[in-house]
C-alpha cells in the first residue's frame, strides 16, 4: 500500500469505495472518476505514474497532488449495469514496473493479474440494500445519458440550465456530457475485456475543483507537438494533422474543453475539443474571453492572478532540462459563483448590506472592487511525458520544451490583450 494512501480513511476504504463519474472533466479521453470530495482517480499508465513519483519539487505547485495507487474492479448486474469499485492494494499487487493500462486497449496488450480470486462487491460487506438503491438510480441516469449523448453528437457547444433552488454546486451532478461520455466508454472497454481481466490499477490525484462551489474549468492542450516518441506512424501522422489544422501549430495551444457558469441565465456552458480544434487564433481569443465572462460581466479580477501564475510556470519549465510534455494539458480553474463587490470607500461591516444588484456593472456612480477570488493553474495528463532521467526511453531530448513554453507565452500575451482591451 502506498504511504500516501495510508493517511486516508483505510477502515472505510477497505470495504470498497463506489467510484462515480467526475462531472467536472471537460476534456481528454481517459476516464476520470470521483473517489471522494477531495480525490479523483484515473487509469494508471506507467509513464504518468513515473512522472508523479519523480516530479521535480519546483513543479509540484503546478500539478495535482499525487495520493497513491488503488485497485479498481467492476461487476455487472442482471440488467447489464456496471459499477466500478476501488480497493486498497494488497501486498502482492505492489509491483508497478510491468503494468500499463494504456487506456484499457485491446486485450492482447493487457497484462494479466495474479490468479487471486476477483474481489466482488458482495464480499466486501457493503449493504445489499444500498447496492440495489444505487443500481436503481443508475438505471434512471443511463436513460438520461442516452438522450445527452444524442445531443452531444449534434452540438459541440452546449448550455444546461442549473436550478436556482438549493446549493448551486449540488445541482452539478450528471450535467457534464463529456465526463459521462468518457465514463461510459471506459465501462464498455472494461466490459469487453471482462473474460480476461477484472482488476485495474488507478492512480489517486487531488481533486482540483473541490475548493470551488461552481468550478469554471478551461482545459488547454499545450505545445506545438502532441505525439509521444513511442507513437506509431499512424498516430504520429494523426496528431501532426490535428496540430496543423488547429491553433496548436500557430500559437502552441488550443482549447480542449471548457465549462463556464453563466450567472446571468443560471446556465452551464460546455465546449468540447472538437469545437476547440476548429478555432482560428481569433476564435481562440474569443473563447478565452468567453471563459472569463460570466454572462453578466468580465471577471477582470482574475487576470492578474492568472498571468502571474502562468508567468511563474513558464519560468519553472524553462529550467526543466530534457522534459517534454507531449499531449499534456493545462487547466485554469476559478469559482463561477457570484461574489458581491465592495464599494471602494465602504467599511468592512457594510459587506452584509450589499445587495445582489451591487455586482452589476451599471450599479450607479459608486466605484466597486471585486471581492477576492482564487484561480488555479495546473498541468495534467503526463502519459506521453519523457525525460532523460527515466532511463529506458530510446529518444533523449536536451534543453527545455520549447513548444510548451511557446504556447505558454502566447497564452499570456492573449490574456493580457483581453485584459487591456476590456479596460479601455
């Protein structure tokens, strides 16, 4: 068992934890699952696992916190519904050197687990009534998902209405169509391989959205090159084509996914990677503007913090010898929940008396300053990352990842343009 995992609630976890879709996943193709409020998990890929275990200290503030490895198995009920359950690793499951899930690709590429009997849900002392209730809920969700998938196929930018009543964040569940799509595809892959394998290793990572009530998430594919050194000729050609036909080749960055809360209408706007690939440089700039706009006004108070963090990340990456972050993404996250603005000359105790209307840009002659907002900038997805310190790679690169750094600088410049134009 990983030392990092030892700090978690082992007693509760030893019974098995039901994994749910991570509803704030806006991009990528690998399935990300919710482990608990503060932790997510995704299929373990050896190269990405190696990256997190050997991560340079100066990069840690720009990546999710790594929290260990778990074993994930699944079972199918009489109606064909699948449940994914996470368990702690047993002593004989500790060897990670030869394991690579590779996104659960064809079974010929999968390595067998030990001959140990598969752990099933019933054997882990989870109340059967709880299981039945969960399956009943899943059937209802599956019906709704089919409708959402049909909608997803027809449109690359979607708007969902979030109910005003109750806690806004509580209404998020099962809204994001992209996370549902990835979850269903993962289940299908595992189902197809069920006769050969029913246990997988997943890595546990920090849930970067947990601190926000209504997370607004921008997923940016970084760099001028996306294929790894080990890519087949077919995949290499495909990735090069995607870069050439998108903003990746021109500015080293493209939109891979977006989720934005529109305060004016109470809607969530989702933009997927297919739309992101079609954007021109001007379209990319407009998409960034849209990410920082809540439907009522531009969140100008976020710009300086984002620019500062991107600049710091650029400085850190310029010093990373030999690293190449092929196909890696960069997340920008902030809270879409409206924050009341404070009149510049107001006393602190006047805060409670501010009305909702005070956040309107046309709220009279008073000058207002936004309440403090937090924004996060993190690198994710390291399945194709390479570095000379890994040892086994056939290709060794020298110096900084110029394609990634190029994309970061252009991203900084475009955000500065939006900031300056909006203040005119």
